[in-house]
């Protein structure tokens, strides 16, 4: 049994995601989260793929494949990623400032993207098509990985905005965050499927614009402090 393709696919999925993870953890450089929790969030995201794929296949049996791609699958992935973060890192005492939920959600998203990318890369690597592998890896590195980061970061931002609010408000913000992430993710999927190949770079350009906007929002999140009543 030749395990080289599997190892190569895993490396191709994980290593770029780790590079992105290093970039995003720099956003919390003043009070960095414990590496063990970042690693736990990343692994939780990778594990979440094993939960999401069967749910997506089940959802696809009830609707046309394109409809599932635009509606059910993004919802399933965003909910699964949020629950993975919720049950592993978001309720820990180290999650003690508004920027932390964003970092943890991004770590989960990158773990999810790493496992998903590895699965996508495994087929072209097994077929010995080096050009196809490189093209697939670059496309997913730039597009799909950032999509997972941005959509999950939206949830993290909503959690950060509600960090010092009541439990009811936190729940409402989390629900709104998941809905926004679902809409963002589904819209991107729709554009990818329905945009001519020669215009795909424009679609990815929208993702980069969203990334710049997110970085600006993170600067605001970092400045949120609890109100002190005198």
C-alpha cells in the first residue's frame, strides 16, 4: 500500500493552513492565546470535516446538488465549525477578551480547511498529475481557505462584539453570526459555480476585499472594554 500520496496531500493541506494560522495569531500578539488551545482548535476543525461530510451527503439526498451547494452545505459547515469551537475552546477561562473568539474561530476554520484541502488534493496527487495538483492547491489556498477563515471570523466578530453582554445577547449575536457566515459562504459558492473561468479572479478579489474589511473590524474589536460604572 503506497501511503506517499496521502502524506503529500496531508502536507499540502496542512502546511498552507499553518502559514495562515501564524498570520492570524499575530493579530493577538499582545496577549497571545496558549499554543495548546490554538492547536486544540485547529485539530477540532480538522475533526469537524468528518462530521460535516456525512451531513452534507445526507442533505444532498433531499435537494438538487447545486441547491445543496448554495444553501445546505454552507449552513452545515458553519454550524459544525462553530460547535467544534464551542465545545473545545470557547468556554475556557483563557477566552478572556473580545479578540479571542475571533482567533479561536479562525484556528478552527483553518483546521477545517486543512483537512478539506487534503481531501481535494488527494485525488490529483494519486493520479500523478503534478500540474493539476499545484493548480488545485493554489486555487484552494487563495480561495477556499480564505473563505473558511472569513466566514468563521464573522462568527468570531459577533462573539467579540457581545463579549461583555448578557447571555441572551451573546446567544442572539452568535445566531446572527452563523446566519451571516452562512450567507457569505453560500454567496461565494454561488459565484464560483456561476462565474465564467476567465472572471474567477474577480470573485477571489471580493474575498480579499472582505479580508481587508475584516482586519479593520478586528482593530475595533481589540478596543472593546467592559463598561465601568461609577
